[in-house]
C-alpha cells in the first residue's frame, strides 16, 4: 500500500472531519489533491474545500476516488448514509469517527462483509497532536489497517480499546481537552489576579503543560514522584498542593469523569 499517495475521502465534512483534514495537510501526510470531501450544503462545502485546496465531490465520486473513506456525519446520520452508499462502500476501508457507533452497530446497519473500524478522535488532530481511540474489534484487512495507521498515525497516537472500553477511551481523549482548557484558563486567572498580563500567562502555561507532559512520558516516573520532587518541605509548592486538596481538586476531576460517563449512558 502506497501510504504517501493514499487518497482520503471525508463523507461529511463538519468540525471533526475538517480538523482531521487540517492535521493531514499540516503534517503533509496527504496532499490536498488527494483529499476529497462531501457534505449537504454545497456553498459551505465549496468554501471549506477551496480554502484548503482539496476536492469537493459528490458522495459517489468521493467513494470511487478514495482509498479510505472517513464517515464524518453525526452519529444519528450514520445509518442512513452507510445504507445509502452500502454498495459503493463494499470494498473500501471505512474509518468511522461517529461517537457511540461501534463495530456491532455497523454490522447491524450493513451486515457482514464490509470493512470498517470505529474510532473517536480528539480535536488536537488538527495540529497533528491528536489521539484516535479505536475499537480493537474491526473488520479491516491487514493491508487496510496498515493504511489507516500509516496515514492517520501521522496526526494522532492511535490507541485500541475493547468495545466495552471504547466510550471511556473517548472520554479520556475527547472530553479531557475541555477540562485541560478550563485548568489553563484558571491558572491564567490566578496569575492575572497577582499582576501578570493575560498574554504572558497564556505564553507560559501551554509550554509548562507540554513540558510537564513530555517529562512525565520520557522520565517514566509516577506523576506523584514528579510532584514530590518540586515540593520542598515547608515550601511554596506544597502550600499550593494543600490548597488544591482542600478544595477537592482530585475529586472534582474524578467526579467530572463520573458525570460524563453517566451522561453517555443516557444517550
Ligand atoms: N466535534 C468533536 O469534537 C468530535 C469528537 C469526536 C467525534 N466526533 C464525531 O464526529 C462526527 C461529526 O461531528 P461534527 O462535530 O464534525 O459534526 P458537524 O460539524 O455537524 O458535521 C457533520 C457533517 O456531516 C455532513 N452530512 C450530514 N448528512 C450528510 C449526508 N447525507 N451526506 C453527506 N454529508 C452529510 C454535514 O453536512 P452539512 O453541514 O452540509 O449538513 C456536515 O459536514 C460525529 O459523528 C461525532 O460524534 C466529533
């Protein structure tokens, strides 16, 4: 499989599909001439494609032209779309990004014999630093899986989960960025309160987070050990940690995951 010249089609080109597309273009994983997109609103589609230099196409043209088809419509639209284009999709690898539509659901829509993998990507794919949570039960052939990983592994870390844990993986990768955004904003608020400009705060906070995460990954140390290392006895950082504990910081985060998972059960 020629990963460098793979043709990617986005059946549905809204927020998430265009984030994936932007990541592919940024990382030069796929050239614009090899990307196809379709959507219902033709004016919006033309504008979205023109600004990226990619091809606007009909669903039929897109499926014919693509080596891999990304199903980028809303979860409630997946059934209608895949059933409508079932015949054309028969021999194409299908990369689904629809939350809550796993392998079994695809089989219930299409029956056996189609090649699909269900995933939940997160928005940092747009800058080539994403996570794609993928279901380990799929029906891609070995060559199709190589294509999927070869192309989309350039913009995201791909992590596989069992069908039971896919949704939890999606919470960790997909919902947590919003929690981190709130944390960054709160840190900036604290610094601004004490006299730092907002611009300066937003200049140092993301780099602090990237550095902290990189150090954690590369050092192989437990996060508690890294925290201990910067907490001098009787010092300033432990005073801040104590304040976080007093206000239930850890439990707030755990409780947020509880609430996300409870909400997902109602959908
Ligand atoms: N946004 C996220 O952070 C996120 C994260 C993980 C997964 N996802 C998943 O990504 C998928 C898309 O979400 P989104 O936020 O990107 O939604 P969105 O912005 O509403 O995009 C949906 C796209 O599907 C198109 N569409 C709908 N019906 C179609 C049809 N019959 N034929 C062709 N195109 C059709 C829409 O076109 P028109 O606009 O022209 O109607 C639009 O381009 C969802 O399944 C969601 O679960 C999203």
